[in-house]
C-alpha cells in the first residue's frame, strides 16, 4: 500500500492567499487540521460564487475555472485521468463507480532503489516476500516532495463485460461519479477543450491496451462507443 502525503506548505499557503477570505488567512495557516491538504480536481465543473466564510484545505475542491485562473498543467492532468480510466475499464475491467482523483504529494525519488540486496539476503527471505518494499521504501526524503495525481476509492466499483452492455455500465458510472474528469456539453469553452483532449487520449490509451496488453484488437470499437455514449448521456441531462 502507498501513502498519499498532503500538499506541501507553499502550495497550501498559495491556496489560502488566493481563495480564503482575508480576515481568516492567518488562523487558517496555523490550523493543524489544514495541514492535511488534498485537492480534489473537478475538471468537469465550474465554480459558482465566491464561496462561504468557512474555509478548509481538507478535501479542497478545485474547479475547472479555478484551474484556468491558476494556469495549472491541465493538459497533464487530462492525460493522467484518461490513462487511469482506460486502464480501469479495459485492463482491470471495472466500471469506476464513485472513484475519486486527488492531488497530493510524495517524497522525492520515492520509487528509486536506495537499498541494494545481496543474493544471500534474497535467498534468506520467506517465499513471496516483496523485495520492492525493502529496496525502495527506505530513507525517503520527506522534506522534499513532488505533486502527483492519485486515483482512489474503488469500494463501489464492479466488474464490467467487454461488450456493449459492459460499456453502458461504465457510462452510467462515469455520469454518476463526481466531475473529476472533463465532461462534454457544459457550454464552457475551457471544459469543452479539456473534454476534446481527454476523449482523444482515452481512446488512444484504450486501443494500446487492447493491442499490446490484453491482445484483443477486435475490441477497439468499445472505447469510441464509451465516449459517444457519454456525450449522448450529457445531452440528455441538459
């Protein structure tokens, strides 16, 4: 299991300066609860209004309009979300119901092999022991971190079949899940652009999975069916 670390202090302070009412900024910065800061990127929804007086960094919702205002790397987030959803649908074969995306941090070089093992040490391990944990999760630099996008909460996901019925189930899950991924038909030029990029990347990643991983290229029509079905579902909801 991997631990998602909160966003570093410079990021937290920047969010406070940008979105917290001026009269409460100092107390918010020193509030221990706000150190547990994970940002939920809502790339498919605009922010309306200026927000209330209550401000918290815990599970902070960052909407598409705010991402644009902050000039964030939305292209990279689109790419990561598209890849994650493609893997979820076609490799893991689950619908993605109620999954969530969060922006958190991890120690720099967390995945780097920092501890080498000799052959006698490996041979002394119990069967099925993970050498990955031993060699990479030691002495990480917790004072330096990088921001990463994580996909979490798979408790409500269920299996899908590799046919139209399975895709319909994945479409229903996508439409019922919070607006982390871009959405079509919002009427907002920025989100529409994100959706155009997301949908193309999703299809591209999905086709690679069918062709190179599960070796079933004849299923390449399913990702396009998913995208077109989501677009039709969005129109029906307008």
